[in-house]
C-alpha cells in the first residue's frame, strides 16, 4: 500500500498518452498490478468515452484506474466528460493544462482523488490552492508536454511544502528509476514512453518501431507543434517539416480541434525511450519493471549494510 491507499504490485501509473492509451492498455495495466489510465481526448465523442469507461470498469474487478481530463476552457467537451467521470467513478482523476478546480466537487462527491498535472512549484501551489488532493509532477525528460526541472530536484522542491500524494514523471522507464523516485519522495511514478511499445497500445506499428529504434539523443523538445513545449521523436518531427526554432501555433486543447492531425503523425516520446527495444505485452513490461525494482532494492540494502545504516 502507499500514501494513496492503492493496492498495487508496483507504484506505477501507465500514463495517459494521446492516441496511445485505450481500453486494452488500461485493462492490461490494471491486471498487471499498476494503475492504467487514458485521456478522454482519445475519444472523438462523449459516447465513445462512455463506451471506453464501461469496458474498463467491467474488466478490471475494482482495480484502481485513472481518467485524464484537460480542464482548459478551450476543451468544449469538458462538462460531458466530467459527467461520465461521475458515472464511472475512477479512483484517480488527473487534470491537465488547466486548473483542477472544475473537477474537484464532482470527484470528491464519490470519494475519488484529484491529481493535478504540474510542471513547476508555482503551478503546484496553485493547484493545491484550487483543491487538488495531490500532484502529478511532470519533470524534464517526460514525453508529450514536458517539464523543465530534473525529476529528483523537482520532487525535493515540492516536498519542501507538500506532504500529500505525489506522482513523478520524466524519463523514468525502468525499475531502478521507479525505486529512485520512490526513495526521493514520490508515491507513484508517471511512466508513459515505456508503454508506447506495448502490444495493447493504440500506437500504430511505425510509431512502435520508431520508439524501439530510438535512443535518448533522438528526442527533441519544441513548442512548435502545439504551442507548449513537448518532447518528440526527432525522426517524425523532422519528417513533418518542423524545426526546433520554428514558430509556435496558438494554444488550443479542444479535443475536436486540428491538434489531432498534428499529433497523429508527429510522435511523442520521453528521454527513457532507450528502455524500449521491441514490442512487449504490458504484463511482460511490468514483470521487467518488477525485476529492476527488486534489484535496486537489493543494491540499496547492500549500501545501507556497508555504511552501518538500518
């Protein structure tokens, strides 16, 4: 068990990824003993969100899962998706690209927990002031919309003023990274890129192949695609004709806007991309994470023994 009271095999969230996370991946993650999640913007209509949530809740036998909602005012489907959150009651709701305030009352009414996606301490304080129960701290190295601070420095800075539930993401892709983040003060690890190559992922085959072939130096960070700094696979970024110093478009987080086309062919990944070397089932990925997590614990215990610490 952890600070959130979740019964998990590993303290990991398979992070909600645009055009990657769907019901099959959420279900497989939950069955493997981690938290599965998806962004409601992966669905074109509220009816599809309804269908996905129904499929997930019917298949996971009460295991913890998470819904990710964009709370920015340009998301015109926010109210409809929030009504479905109230219907299906995901234990965790992760807000992004806006204040968590619009979802607090709804999620708290059924006993759920709200984690606000933040990229710096200032936004963390604002999210907590708006009523968030905890934080999903997105650090540098994260895929998709990324942060600007080192993961370990970020969690340390936030722990200086917040002792509640905290998830940490940013380049964490193996069991040793999970152990390091927990030792640093995180309750959960927000891991996305490692699951792009999962058998159950919605990622197209070419995307999975590019992730499997990429290394840390194949990631480029740019705001040119969406107007917000994000991490991209350089090969797809270059193929689409973008440049790192190119102009940024107007921000728009509406699920029905043309952002879908931009994200469809320009693929995101984080700095932990090297950990994916080919397609695996989600269960196999979690098994690998578990082995690495256990090995890291042994190394830490050995160090404590050598120094006389208990």
